[in-house]
């Protein structure tokens, strides 16, 4: 049995980006001391989730890739000999910014990048103001631990991206995330939202016969504009196996987890449930239309 240990770092952040980076480094060290070989961080982990408002000053948080953050996290990957999945605010050019996942291999080098494809624009999630949709497509990133199908947050609601990653040999589906409740929602509505988020990603695991790892931020972050009560990020980071089974799930506070994943189990599951074999690909052309009238 080929098993890898995956470290999930779920943390709350402050407006002090330097303090956030030091906290991330401590948490990465914690899961590595517990044997983690692959470590995954949450979406936009260097700062507060700045997309609650549209503020041009927030573009100052962005940086080039390679840049200071890739140097910082690349050194951590090299120091601990891990594959590390990060999520950065990329400045590609003046006026051109992306929400970008950067994957480092065990020697600290950049194994690959993925630019978030689906960009939301909802109250308190004004991401279209900040991020240009990704243009790198849905392609797994080859690392020394295997092929990683990395996407980011809003991408996790769409089955197409997960399928395209699986069709290109991804061995894990990975989603750095920043999602939470608006505090005026009822407890019942909050629970429906959190369970829908978990369920749709477990569905990607089942449909593709692959493990899924989702790492969400936690803690309350106020709305700088005062128009809402801010976001209570619900944490609940989890790992699901290739039949959608929950292998581990965090609570809603700061938490580091190390989870064993059997990398050979997908082979058996796909033999039992050969969904890729039975796909009627010749009939799927209409999926490329926005709507079928």
C-alpha cells in the first residue's frame, strides 16, 4: 500500500501579514514534525480576505510570481522536504491580477501554478473586482509525490474542472478555500450551506474515484465598509476518499491535521465503479453551451 501523509493547515488571520506568515510557518512545521509529506494551505492565506469590499488599495497586497512569497514558501518546502500547495494574490502586470495557487516541490522549486478559473461576485465576495479569470486551463501539476489536481475555492462547485483534472491523470483533487457564513443567516441556513459545500466536493471524489482535500480558513473577519457583519469562515477542512468517505474533518477553529491517504485505493474503486469507461462522450457536446433553450 502506497500511503502519503497530508497536512492541512486551517487558520484564522489578522491584518498583520508578517504575523500571518510566521503563523503559517509554525503550522507548517507542526504538521511536518507529525510526518506530513504534502502540506496544503487555505486560499489567500497571507492576509485577511480583502474581497469583502472593492478597494483599489488592496492591490498593494499582490506580488509577482516568482516573488517574495514564493521565496518564503519555497524555502519552507526545501527545509522540510515537502510538497507545499499555496494560494497567492498574483500581480501579473499593472492592472492584471490573478488568484493563483503555487505548488512547490521538495527541493523548493515551483512545480507549477494554477490560476483560479471561476471568479465569484456576490455580497462580501467581490472577487471580480480583483481577479482576472485564469488562463492556464485545468491541468494537474506533476510533483515528486504524484499529479495534483489543484483548483481554488469557487472552482470546487463545478464538476467539469474536477473531471478534466481526472481525465489528465490527477491523483488527488485539492481545493484551497475561503468560505463562510454571513452572520445574519439562521443557524439552519448556515448548516445547509456548509453541508452543501462538503457534499458537492465529496461528489467529485465519487464521480472521479479520487481523494479530495479541501482546506478552508476560519475565524471572523469584519467588513471594513460596515455594510455587512463580516464573514465567519466556517473552517471544516476535510479529506474524502475516492468513494466520498470522510477520512477526517476539522472543526471551525484553528486546527492542523495530518491524514493518511491510501494512494492505491483509487485503482480498486475505479475497477468497481468504471465511470470513466461508461461516459457517453459523443453525447456531451451540448455541455459547452451556456444554456440549452
